[in-house]
């Protein structure tokens, strides 16, 4: 009888599977790396700290991105709210051969060891973002603007797979009143702990509240029934994202002896057609944590990202068309105009505006401001007509002129204004 019951219970358990991160690097990141390679790093191949970020507000169907922008190289994390910082390191090699021959196993092992030390020392209790550490191996070919890169997102795992009993969406597990209470509690938690991607959930008589992980001892009930949560970048209906893997190892290592039952809230929060949605968040019930491991023994680990062909191999991107500063400026201005159209004026015909040729009569106070305004709205061809010269009283009122334009009798306004427009935006065709 007892054996049959054990078998029946075991059949209910399913292995918990996780969706790995997908790297997403903006053109600004590669431009910043190029500049630092030329001006600061030079021939150094020293590993350097960088920061990425991920979000839990992706539209269903998108992969769980870990993004790096030009701000990744700042000394402190810079990430757009609502998102969550991910610390990492970058190793940029001088040659393609050095990139190919780099000891990938050693790089991943070193990164996994850092995660394990953060777990066993308790550093990850105070700063859970250490659980999402990553490594980025790169080679920048600045002659052809080919960038080779390979991400590793180290994840520790026990000898026996972690199992659970049930996966349900939040709207099927909780009442609408509880979901509304969670939404309110999360907003309060986010204000008090910006950038925190992990938390504990208390469901007491005083209502629902979220707490930072470091408050586990005070929050954990005597029954040992724990509800932990994390901001989940995954959008799949049945699988949580990569950040949960190391979080479960932390819970097992630090408080496995106190946790009698564990549910995990995979919190997802996005806005659709002006309406906030969290009902698609997952609740993983009956998670069975692994036994506590020896601090001296590094658990098994995985982490190298697969490429577009689903193979364990690097990726390469060619940015020769966008890395030139002038082209980068043009693409940035075009993107800003598209955002303005998408958000404010859906009927705005940007191609027609960019091809329109404008004749501007007068380059005084009004003419200078009109020229700048036309430039901001996408006009790329301007002809200026003005037969006067720049006087000493003009630069403080007329935005296209400087003091140097007044010296020696003053430059012709049309000429000075046309050149000034090109300094503002090299992509403009401004003539006089």
C-alpha cells in the first residue's frame, strides 16, 4: 500500500524546465565598445565589469531577452524601469584566433564559481541580482565592423532534477481580489526596492505583502509553507525564465531545512492597449528543493548560449552600415521620428517629409528657429536666403550663430546658418 502511494505521488511530479535568456545587444553597445577599444582598452584583454538588464513586461510570444546598451559600461547599473540589473563581465580579444581559442570551459566555470560563492556566503541574499551574473566573450573587427560574441548565463543545478506538482496561471489559482492585492503589493515593493527582481510573499491576516529575500528569517512562517517570487522574463505558459534556476539553489542552500513546502510566483507584468495585465503570471506549486550541498563542492553548471541555428556556437553581427557616426546619427534621428509618429501622429508621412525641399527666406531669429524645427521633423533639404551679415547682437537670439560668426564684419547669415545646420546634423543638405 505505502509503495503504491509513493509511486502515485511520484507520477504527479514533473521536472521543472527553464527558458534560457536570449542576448540582445543594441548598436549603441557595439559603438561604445569600439570607442573604448580604441581609446581605453587598446591591446588589453583584461576582463571588465559591465551590466545588462531584463524585464518581465514582454508581450506573450517574445523570448526572454537580456539586453545590453551603450550604458552597459557605466560604473553603476543603468537600466530603464521597470527592468532588473544583471551584472556581468566582458572579455574582448584582440584577434579572431584568440576569440576562437579562448578556454570556454574555464570562463564558464569561473562565472559559475562566483555565483556559487555568492550563494554560500550569503552575498546573494543581500543582493539577489548576483544570481543573474553573465559572461560575454567578444572580438571586435574594427576594420570591417564585424563583431563576434558569445554569452554565458551560468546556472547551477543539482544531481537530481528539481520537480514540482502543478503549474497554473495566476487567474486560475487566485481570486481577482488576491490578484489586485498582489498588484498593489508589488507596486509598493518596487518603489521601496527599485530593481529588485526577487522577493518573498506573505499572505497573512494583515493582507498581502512582498518582502526582500534578506528578510526570510522574519517572514518564513512556523509551518514552513513558503511562497517565493521573482520577476519572470519568460512569456511561455508552462515554463519559467532562467533567473529562477539559481534562486532555487539559493533557497535550498540557505533555508532548505526550514522550507517544508514551496510555491513560486513567476511574476509577469505588461500593459496591453492601455490596460495592465498580470493574470498570465505563473504559480509553480509543490516545488521539491534539492538537499543542501557542501560549500566546498561546486555544483554542476551550464550556461553557454545557443546561436540562431540552436547550436552551441558564437554569434556574429556586421554593423558596417551603422557604425559610422554620421550613419548612427541618421538612424537615431529616424528612429526618434518614427517613435513620434507611432505615439502622436500615426498618419505622419515621414518619407514625403524627408524628400521635401524647403526654401527659407530669412535667417534671423524666426528663420533660425524655423530651420531647427524643420530639421527636428525630418526635413533634410533646406535652402536659405538672407543678404545680411551676423552682428554682435545676433548670437544670443539666433540659435544658428556663434560669436566667431560676428568677427571681422560678420559672416553672411545664409552661409553661417547652412554650415551650422550641418554641425547640428550632418545628414542635412543645407545650401545658400
